[in-house]
C-alpha cells in the first residue's frame, strides 16, 4: 500500500489539466503570454523611438533648422514621441487582435489544419529561420527608400538576398537553445521597429515638404507633436504689424529667439522675442482648395526677371 501511494503523491505534484492545480498553471500561462508579448513589443517600441528622433530632425531640416533651434530638447522630444508610441500602440492592439481572430477562425474553418501547419513550421528550424530571415530582410525596405529611390522589384530582390545571405544561418543557430530563441525575438522585433521607423521618417519628410508648399500639416505630423501654429507678428515697441500683417508659422523658440516660416516667401526667419509680439494666434488653419505658398516669392522673381 505504501508503494502504491508514492506515485499518487508525485502525480499530485505535477499540475495536470483538469486537476486542482490547474489555476496555478493557468496563471503561469498568462504570465508566459505577457512575457512573450513584451519580448516583441518592447524591442519594436525602443527601436521605433530611436528612429523617430531622426524623423524629427528631417522635419525641421526642411525649414533649414534643427530641433534644438526650435526649442525642442530631449524632454520635449521624449514627451512628443511617447505620445506617438501610445497612438501606434492603440492602433496596433486592435490590429493584433484582428489577426489573432482571423487565425483562430481560419483554424476552425480548416478543421485544425491551419494550426497543425503552423506548429509543423515551428518544429522545422530551417523553415522558421527562413521566414524570420525574409521578414528581417524586408525591414530594410524603409531604410533603403530613405536613402534612395528603388523600384519594387529591386527592393524585393534586396530583401531576399539580405535575408538568405545574412540572417538565415545565424537565425537557424539561434533556434538551438531557449536563450538563442529569446535573442532571436529581440533581434526580429528591433529590426521591425527600425523598418517601421524609417517608413515613418519618409512620410514625415513628405509631410514637412507639404507644409512648406501648402502651409498645412497632415495628421502624421500632428501625431509627432509638430505644431501647425500661425501668428501675426507685431512690433513690441509700438504694437504695429510686421511684414505687412502677413501670417507666419511659428516653428519654435530658443535662447530668446522666435523661429518663423514665411509661407508667402517660403523662407525661415528669426526674430528676437523681446522686440516681437504674437497676435491673432491660429492653430491648424483651414486653407482654400489649391492654396500654395510662395506667392510673394514668385512675384519677386518675376520682378527681378
């Protein structure tokens, strides 16, 4: 009888599904799920934050200044980009939930065949490593588009070559041990964040050029904290309008100096804060359809011609 009860004690020590120990196993499963999500989300967020800093520099470079000259220090930049990451997360969570729901529905419709296919791919290290390698190669799409204009066919070839030649074998070796698989998740997440970041940089640069051309910012620039704020400048001594009372976009302020963008002449100007008053402030002004900046610049060039 003693020999028969010893296995029962061992069995009770291992919480099997359907036994009283199941709640603890379920709690461990939730923690494990959160750890897996964090191992992917955190590298993406950190890489995206680092690359978006370059994007802010590209935005202000369109106006011939840097973020520091517009009064954007590290603390201000951190707050703006943190808000951007929150918005990205708010869009990413429903998208992830939709993908999971579609995967579950596909598995149900196919009678479990889709789930078995995924598990089969995961059990084949070379196949899983190849998929991760091709994904990481594709993340260089935004990076290459940032530095040059390549066609879609060329970009696909570059992504495949990068993935197969540089990532495939290292990823296969990393999958041999749990530590390597964890490192693989961090690496794939980091490259994913960098790829998304460079795509956003390209769109931010296009948006800044659109502001310089039309005098109106788009939604993406608003999400990174670019203030589409306009004002009429007045002389601090006599409160008379400056520059014929034309609207100027306030890019920022630093070291006692305002930085403005003159939409009519398409140029950036600086004025001391002590001699300049801001009047009739306006945020995100509505422009007439077809409005473009540079009207006075064209008149000046025509007069000189």
